[in-house]
C-alpha cells in the first residue's frame, strides 16, 4: 500500500501531463493569443503550485504541518477527486478537439462549444484541474496543499476572466445567453 501512496498521484499527474502535451500538437492555428508574459506568469504559478503538491521537500516549516490526522479514507477521497478531476479535463479536451489551447486564444473558425462537459460548466478544464489539485491537497494533508490550491484558484480565475471577455467579444449575445444558462466552474453554483 505504501507504493500506492507514494506513486499514485505522481503517476496520474505525469500521465495527464504527457497526454496534455501530446494532444497540444494537433491544435489548430490561433487568430488571437494571450500576451507571452501572461502565459509565462501563469505557467510559473502552475509549476510552483504543482511543486508544492508533488515534492515532499516543499513541506518545510508551516507548509509541512498536517491539517488533520492522515487516514486511509482521506487518501482514498483525495485519490477519487484526483481521478475524477483529471478525467473531466480529458473529456473536455477531447470534446474541444482542435479548438483547444493551453493558453487563452481564439482559434481561426472558433465556435462556441455548449455540449458535453461544456453543458455542465463553461470552463470544465479548470473545474477538473481544480478538483484534481484539491484531491491532491487532501491526500497530502499539509498546509502546502492549501497554498497550492489557493495559487491554482487565483491563476485560473484570472485566466477565466480573460477568456470570458474574449468570448463575449467574439460571440456577443450568444455567449451572454450561455453565461446566463451555465455556471463557470461548479454546476448550479458558481
């Protein structure tokens, strides 16, 4: 069981990252792209947050303090959240097809997707990533996990706001209608 505890999260995140990179190679050409500095800042935040979650040595000082006693049930809940979250991102990525991008872009021939996971939330990739990160933080059960989740929420909220603005400019009333009907991150809530 110790091996599962040590490697499940690393294996899941690395498998997801390899898939994510490989699938990015088939993305269509952009017509509008986020500023390179903003992309670099987002990636740096992501890297730091995932380092907090994945590198035990990052748990120094107060970052390594346990929040509640670690249990097998807590680990299982975190693992389930991780798998569900990563699965949701993959479903959304597959559903977007060539319109997907790792940073804020509008693609040539971009269309508004409202089916599949996009019928549940407007930003299912962010929803899935945040759920997976929260699951990882639950399993880590140290304050470094809380900090990582806070960083990821902040980064994705900032990215989401830019996407929302661009999509509203591109699709006008069609996007406004979608915003009224479908929540951004949590079905029926936010």
